[in-house]
């Protein structure tokens, strides 16, 4: 598989989610995304009111809900996501109840996912995070099947904040197999180089979340 720099840039979510992110940091992210040709930035929900310049520049704005632990009530996650959309978010990455993911509890997962999907009508892009580093393959498959049934747009590996780690090629391959092309697969967490990003795409990732977009794209072959 040959992946061009432009093709890679087009699937990156340039992410800035740390707890100490400032408005100046956000504006620098916007500048960098525009200069790199990255179409989407992913930012904290509390900073959605500082995204007018990004929206006016044509950037897609993604944010998060239930982040990073996923233990909020699903209705709280839904309200958080809906408020972000009112401020201009076009994509929301929601952390599932990871205990339910680990238990492969499809009923609990489907109930949570449907409540959130109903709050975010199309064309808002909805991604569900499963924290794949702490979940076995069967549970990943169950969560992906539930996401498909609930009308999600993507299943996503990781928050990038769990001490167990982020995306792996193996987890992406399992998610992609369960997704069967019906929903996308977002790999995120610890992806810092061109080679890592390419490996995720080759395993089935259709979106890459990273805070290292510039390093990834500058590592593209000449």
C-alpha cells in the first residue's frame, strides 16, 4: 500500500486535549493544521467558544465527551456532546464506560450508544472510544458490533491518557475486522511517526488521532 503525504494529512485529527491547554495553544494548533493541510482539529469541549477562526477557515472541529474516564452517566455525555455541537463541533469522540466494554456487555453498551446517538443527529460524526489497551479481542468485537448497530460513524481505540497505552496495530486490525467497512476505525494514542501512522492505516485505520501531526507528515517519504 502506497500512502501519499496528502492522503495521510486528510485522515489526521490534530489533537490538543491536555488539561493545561490555553487559548494561545489553540490558536497555534489552528495555524499549524492550516499550514499542514490537516482538515480536523480535536480540542477540549470547554474551548469550543474559541473556534470561530477555525470554523471560518474551513477546519472541522472535533471534541470529546465523558473524557478521559468514561464514567459519566450516558445522558450527561449526550448533553455534553450536544452542547459542543451547538458551539460548532461537527465531530464528537465519546469515551464509553470501559468497564462495560471490558465485560463485553452488549446491552449496556448499546443502551449508552443509542442514548448518545439520539442526541447527535446526522451529519454530526460520532466516534466511540473503547480504550483498547485494557480490552481483549472479544470485547473489542462486541463493542464494534454495538457501535454499528447504534449508528456510530467510528470506533476508536484510545483516549491517549490511559497508563496502559494507546493504539496498537493488533487492536486496529481487530476493530477493522469487526467493523467490516460499515463504520470507520480511528487509531489514536501514541502515534508519533510516519511509519507508525502508515502501519495503522495498513491494519485498517481510516482516521488517525495524533498530537504529532507535523512530525508524522514531515516523516513522509520525499
